[in-house]
C-alpha cells in the first residue's frame, strides 16, 4: 500500500503525464495553424506550394503539414517537392503497416477541448487503470522519440534515411510464379520496354529485373519507384484503394538517344500513373514528378515510338482495377 505522500506524488505524476499528452494532442491539432503563421504568412512558402503540401499530406489530421513546411522552407536542404511528397507518403504507409513500431494515434477530425478532457476517462472505461492508460498513451507519443513520430526527424535527410533503412530491412519474399508474372508487356522492342504490373509481386520483380537506370542521379543501382520496393503496402494502397493503373517504361535505342539529345536524360525511365478519371501523372528515373513542360516534351517523343510499335492510344486506365 502506498502512504499518503506516495499517493500524492503518484497523482501529481499522472497529472503531469496527462498534461503532456494533451499538449502533444494540441500540437497535432494546430499543425495547420502553426504552418500558416510561421511559413505561409512570412512568405517562406508560396500559397501554391502550401496548398500542395496540405493536399498531399496523407494523414487524416494533416499532422505532417508543419514538418513538411519546415523542411521545404529550409532552402539549404534544396528539397525537391515531389520527392518530399513521395517520402512522406511512403513513411506514412510504412507507419500504418507497423514497420516503424508504435504509431502516434491519428486523432479524430473533430477533436475539441471536451474530447481532450474525456480522452483518458473514455479509455479507462474500456479497461485499465488511469496509470496504465497514461503509460500506453505516453509510449505512443514517446518522450524519447518515437520513430513513427515525424517530429523526431530533424532534417529531411534523416527521414529519407529512415525510410530507406526500413525498406531495406523488409525481407525479400519468394512470390508465387503467377503473382510474380502477373503483368502485361505492351511493347518490348529495340526502342522501348513498356510493362503494366497487376500485383505487387510483379511490380517488385519488374523493378529489380528490368527497370534500373544507371543514368539516374538519385537511384543508379535500384528501381526508383516506391511501388517496386520490397514492402507491398505502398503498391496496394494505391492500386487497390485509389484504383491506379501503372505503366513502367524503359527507353532503349533511338528513343533513349532522342530523349538524351533533348535534355531529358532523367526520363530514360518513366512510371506512368494512370488515374481512374484518365488523367496521367509522370514520374522520371529520379522518382520526381515531371512538370508540365517536361511532360509535354517527353510525351511528344514517347508517342512517336509508341505509335511506331503499333500501340498508339493504348495507355489507359485498366477497368479491371475498378
């Protein structure tokens, strides 16, 4: 039994822990507000870039917005915005798959002071003492630095290295032949290879076998696209949930030469993301989203060789993903 002083000390400690948890919750809730105050209103980030960051944040509560703004506003890091989006999306996918251990709870959209006040009480009703519930919550929020807490990464390179490390730790799997070979080859000639994977196993297989680009300045020794990584969660979160059709394109021969001659060496590898509405997003061999001018230049050259192969008009959304 605890004496009166010990009980008072314990109660004080629990109160401090509860205040800490509520403070962390408030920080998550205010991510957007703080980002606007510190980066948008000060002109450190353009309204267009800020809108993109908010839109791309994959979390329900937009808990990554402040961190992304902070990193992107630090011009010394020279961060490519599309690459930042890729890493954040991959990080969130890995967190949800449990690859980074315990995740900070994604709090309800309508969280308000009343909910905060009742948070511990409601969890107590589901079982466990107040001390146990607080201990679980504090472990999730993690004072020491939870690897699934975006704020534990001081720089973008720290996060990038962490994501890379987790992906490399994913054990290589022996996919069943029917899954590994579940892809469609549209073109395979002297000018190009165009493949459409239907499963993660096929995507992983194609990426490691046929879609490595030494010309890439970022990923010269592996396939650059996250949908080909060893962890399957990212592929299926896009393929199954958002019904995206993928085409992987490798330039060869005259097609490759013409791309290089036109200053498009990063486009010798291209991943086409065909959305359900028919719109297409193009990713180059550095895993960077192509801008409008680059996309236009690439399409003009690609269409010429694709038509030459007798496949004009065959890049489209696959209804089998619906």
